[in-house]
């Protein structure tokens, strides 16, 4: 499998965007299946990342018809892991949105 890579557009993010917070599963976390348990509140992106809160994200892995994996390089303007290689498409689930809604937006 070859990797096809592209730099992500330099699109800013809303650091005040709200994410629903979820209760962390019991330790140790080796694998998780099922639905996460909502904590019942939302927090801003910067606070969720700062505090290490569990929150939802989507990751979409794309392959070409030849079986090559398509990656993107994160923008240098990202608040976490700027400039690093990432999945084909990904993003956080905004408070109140579903995983499927987020995947379609991304």
C-alpha cells in the first residue's frame, strides 16, 4: 500500500467551539465498544483539550481504487499536533451534533 499525502487547507478553528463531554471508561482502556456515557455538559475546545476530557471525533480513512491510503498533513494553525500527518478526513463532533452529521460536514 502506497501513501498519498496532501497538506490540509489552512482553515482556522473556533477555539470557543463547544464539545459534549463524556464520562471516561474505567481503566485500563484497551478497547472500547458501544456508546459513550454523556457527562451532561459541554465545554470549549481549548478547555476540553487542556483538561483531557473525553469527547467525540470522527476519523475517515480513504483509499484509492489502487489501494493507496490517502493522508492529510494538519495545518500549522491547529491547536493540537500542528503540521503532523493525520487520517484522510477527521474532525471533532460539535455539541449537539451526531457522529454522522460531523462526518458529512467534514
